[in-house]
C-alpha cells in the first residue's frame, strides 16, 4: 500500500481497507483433500458409466435391431424345419433305391444307362405336327442280380 496525498489510504478508501484487514481462515484457500477428489472421481465415473449404459439400452436402433434379429431367427428356424423335412424324404427315397432294383430303373430313365448285353431299339414316332421323335426301349429290363 502506497502512502499518497491522502495518507495511508489507497484509491478504494477506508472501507475497502478494513475489509482487507480482516483475518482470513487458512482452510478457506486450501486445496480439497485427495480423498474427496478420489470419491468425486469415482462418483463421476460411475455416473457416466450408468448414463452410457442407459443410453445404450434405451436406444431405438437397438430395439429395431433386436426385432430384426428375432425375425431372422424365426425365418432360420423355418428353413431348418424345411431342410429336415426334405432330408427325411430324401433318406426314404435312398432307402427304397438301395433296397431293391430301383436304382437300375433310375439309371436307365434319367441317365440312359444300360446293363451289359442290353440292346437299344429306337423307333420313329409321328407326333401332332408331323415331327419325328425317337423313343427307345432297352431289353432286358431285369437287374443282373435277378438273372
């Protein structure tokens, strides 16, 4: 404080000086304790974590994704059931073909295969518009096991 023309008073006057001369407790300007800071940090982190979790759980796109996944799951279950049905039908067909001479007939009909000693005779056949088509007959038709 400078002493000027007015004496020991500064520019703010005697009231300001009296306020500055009051005793100030030392604890008023001390930094908060480290324990308090740790508790505050933990509380803030937990609050932020809970806020993020709440936003994630209440997010509308999450519920839309869940609905989409449930729909896909139901569709996949339907596909699996259909494939199981198809597999059982194919297994029955396979058992019937393995059980007898059924595979000989399938080989002849679908692949044009013949057994040793069979002869194919082809005869032209007239159809509705005069087109000539060929039909075939294979002899004999008994499987080799039955001979």
